[in-house]
C-alpha cells in the first residue's frame, strides 16, 4: 500500500501525506483546511529560536495549533545549539505540539547568514550539535513532565550546499548519531534554491542508507497525485511532504489519497477552490482581524485563483484588496 500509517518515534500518524513548513503559507488557518482534506501531519511556518527566546509575541502566534489538528510539529531554526535547545523547551512549554522539527534546509540568504537553514547542510558537525542539543533538552523536559509524553525531534535538510558539495550522507549520519527520530530530504542543493529538478536518485540512496534506522520523508517536485505516487514508488520514502504543490490547493491531499488508494481521483472546480480561499480568509479574520487577514490573503488568493481564465488580470487586482467585500467583488466577476 502506497498510502499507509507512519511512526515518528512514539508518534503514530494515520497516513503518509504531510504539509511542509511553508513560510507565509502554513499558518493555522491553512493547516486546518489541509487537515480537513486529509493531510496526515502538518508543520508550522519556521520559528526563529532567537526571537522565541526573546519572547517575541508574533513568534508565539506562529506556533498555535489548528483546531482540527490531531497532531502537528513546530519547526524552529537557528545556528546556535544552546539557543536552539532553550527554544525547544519554550516550544514545549507554550504549545502541546507532538513533534519539534529543525530547519536545516532554508536557502534564503538572511537565514543562512544567521548560521541557520542550509548552513546546517553545509556543516554536518554543526547539524549534529544542534540536533543533539535539541534532542537532549526535549528528552530532559519530557522526563520531568511525564504527563507530556515523549516528543520526537526531526530535521529537514537539503542534498548539499551545491553540486560540488553534496553532504546528504554526512548529514544523515550526523542526524542519526545525534538522536533524530526522522529526516526529511528536499533533494535540491542550497544553490538550486527552488529551481531546477529535485534529484530523486539521491532521495532513493538516502532511503536505502537510512533503512531500519529512522523514517525518511521526501520533498521536492511532488506537485500532483501522480508525482506523489511516483516519488513513493521510485524513492521508497516513508511519506511525501507537499510544499508548493499545496499552495492554494488544500484539496491536493484528498485527490492524492484517492489516487493512491483507487487509482483515480476527482478534481475540484475553480469555485471550490475560491470557496476554500474565503474559508481560510474568514479563519484568519477571526484570529487577526479583517485588515491583517486581507493583507495576508493577497498572495494566497493569487494561488487559489490559479487556472481561472483571465488570471493575470485577476491577480493584478487581488494584490490591492483590503477588505473581504473587495475580494468578493473582484472574484465574483471571474466565476
């Protein structure tokens, strides 16, 4: 069975289709829609360990659980093992998340300059130190708070810094020796960013090396039910983590479950997608207020409207919407 349960340490998940931590997209409102459509597990937007230890309020908001999430992960990033360890404890104190994920793959320059993100991919030694520090702090906290239960620690990495510095093997061994409970590989290098093609050959090799030790999840170029099945079949990953493919399309999880279990799937209408966008908008309005929610949803409605005839003219108007009614007026003309 290509669609099946997955265990991450003590955490049992009913399926193997995950939502990746997507900056600016995987907030609790969007995660709620994805879970409703069948996502087995979601991860928050990445949370700065430095900001968290300084008590940043916005950082705390990023960690909130969606109402319908049975389980979820909070992803933290940073380049200092001690700060990351303290941040992990704060996550456990301020949330009831079931997993802490470490960002070892973000290619954004400002994240790398802070010593975080893909900088960990460049330095297996630093990666090991951070995973070990976070794992030890999490285990210590859970031991002193037995009601919390055990919380697994995972890490998401890239295949290397660039084509001449592929460190996925070293990073796998570093993560395992440091106590990671699972690893996600986005099979692109830091230099590639989000361009080019993900190397599923590397993904397959990592799965083979990790066999029997920790689960491996795959990310990169899984945009459709067909490519998700292809990744599962060709690489042997335990789960597929959707990222850009899910933006503006929480129904991707439902279609993929249908495809993996029956070989067929039903495609939603444009109206269905726009309706989902308004549901996300309304959830954000409840949490953030109309003004902030409408600003946030500009780029999201651009994603939801993909495929609409005259989409470029539509998106040119959407990026100026400031109220729910303005979104309604703009979109009603194209449906």
